[in-house]
């Protein structure tokens, strides 16, 4: 009985620790995170119910690894409904083995939060912002991207491709 209790406690702690990796944020916190970054960021807005989103995330992970020496960070910002936070999001992240910094955008007014990510964003998912606060580089895509497009844009972000 003692071993069962210890196992349950350890599993609970592990589950709790993992759920803490998806930070609940307001859009102003995302803005501050970018502003205070000392490295390039690929910010991808996605949702668990968005098939094109799920399809392109591995391409981002691959490009980030390719340009690892440039310290590029993949920031996946979930735009899922509140009912999906955190369990449904965690389940998908685990199932797909996604690796990134994870935020859940705790906002409901797209007219407010979309332009704060980028003035051209109309709320379409997936959408991606390539940004480097140190160099001033900033490029936004309000559509799904192919593996080649992602690789090219990450290369541009870090200044290795034109």
C-alpha cells in the first residue's frame, strides 16, 4: 500500500510539473517576453483543433534544431478555448512529442490581441511571427507554411539566408 501511495504521489508531481510548462498568459505578457528576449524567436499561434497547425509544428522544430547555434527559440502560443487548458493541450503535446516553449493565450477578444501580435493578423491559424528584438527583424505570416518556407524564414531570421 505504501508503494502504491508513493507511486501515485510521484505521478501526480510529474503531471503537475509538466502542466506548469504551459504558461497561461495575456497578450501583453507575450509582448513583454518578445521585447525582453536576447535571441531570435519563432512565435507560432496554433490550436489543438487546427490540422494545418499540427502539421507544420514538426517543421518548425526541425528548423530550430538546424539553426541551434543561433539560439533560436520556438514559442508555441496556443489559441485553444479555455476548456482545453491545460489537459487537452498537454495531451496533444505529449502525443506528438512537441518541443518548444509553450504559452496558452488567455484572451477572448481577437480584435484586441491579434494586432498586438502583428497588425496584419486577422486571427487565422496557424500564424507565425519571426522576430529578433536585438536586430529589429520582424516578419509575419498569417497562413500555414511548408517545411521549405519555414527553413528559409528561420535562415533569414538568423541572417544566414537572403
